[in-house]
C-alpha cells in the first residue's frame, strides 16, 4: 500500500515542475544533472549566477522556488517550469529577463542589484544557444568574450601596520587634533605620512612647520601651497629625508629654501610656481628632480602627487 501510494504520488508530482526532477530521481527514472568541473558552465556561467543571482535564487532564498546555485537546479527551473530551454533563446525565460531594461519589474537581477555587463549577457546567450550543456568544454563555444581578470588585493597585516606606526602614533594623533584634515597616512597599510596644509592658507606658517618636526622622518608628500611658509621653514623641510613630493606654490620662499633641499635624496618633484625662486633650482634639476617654476604654463597642470 505504501509503495503504491508513493508511486501514485510520484506520478502526480511529475506534473508539478518544481517536483518533477526530485521525484524522477527518487524513482530512479532520471539521474541528477551534473556539470563537469572544466565545462563552459562551471568556468563561465556558474560564477555569473553566483555573483548576480544566488542572493535571490540560492540556498537561503528561492524566489519563485527557483535556485541557480547548481547546474541541476538551473536545469530544473522554478515553480513555473524550466527557465532555460537548451538551444532556444526565445523560450528561455531566464535570458528574456536578463535583457529586459532595468526599469522593468520583471528584469533580472532587480534594480537593487548590480546588472550583468553586456559581455556577461553575451556569455549566457552563447551558452544557451549552444545547448546549455553542463559538460561542453570551454573552447567549444566560440565567440565568448574573454573573462575579466579578477583584481586581488593583498590582505593588510593590521598587526604589522600598527607596529610600524606605534613609535609616532601618539604624536600623530595629537598633531591631527591640532591640525584637522592636514595630516594623514599615505595609505591604509603605510606608516608614512602626507601633509596638506594648502587649505589653511595664511593661518599655517613657519611655526606650524616646526611643530611637525617630530614627524619629519615619515613625511613623504607635502603641499604647503598658499600658506605663510617662508625660508624660515627651510631647515625643517631639509630634515624630511623621505620626502618625494613638495609643493610650495604661491608662498614667500626664495632660492634659499630651494638650495636647502639639495640633500633630499628621495625628492622627485618640487613645485615653486608663484614664488621668488629663480634658476637656483638648477642644482635640483641636475639630480633628476622635476621642478615646476611657472616658466612653462603647462607645468602647473602636471604637478605630481
């Protein structure tokens, strides 16, 4: 009796799209569809579905009882039946929804999710047109756009960063409080510092440069343009041995400051447009340093960061 009931139940559910495949498998009438690891589906299609579709059609959530997190689930479709018809784009509901405008309520993915790029849609189109196989090798589907290389960022070693910053951390915090938005670390993984006092204009002068002296060994970039800095800051600037870029545009510095910078071995760019600096900057040019002094108007637009 139990067996007959199970068989009857199985026969009935064959007519229900979401139950047909599981019942067929249970009855031994059909094997679970599998994708080969190196197939076009596994290499090109599955990653697209995983990125764009499985949030709504995956293990945790199945809108319209549709899952797209495995080849078997893709083939099975949802509560309204198959969403992909092998070799038939016109009758493949999934593809039809992928090419709808984002404003359409039936578009996939919904407008709250990032849409597939044009090349990604092309990849899906070619796969379905070629038979939506789970085993067809990658090189057998011609014309597919090359996959974009995934950019991988090295993990930041927070412990190492904290250790490198530790010797000056307290001083940096104190000076950042004194000069808001002026002092910042060069990057999330660096202990080197950047100083941008240009927005402070005349309220930032030689005394303030002196206050930054404890940080001299870590400053790699500084913009003092438009401030009240004069040759009185040249001694402190000359101690910034890691300095690569220095902007002193529209300040009151003269040749004395430029000459004081000769000993900075890592300096690569110096901007002195709008100052009294003259050809005394030539010794720096001879060291391979780019000098922007306003003689060529184009230089003002090429000042390096």
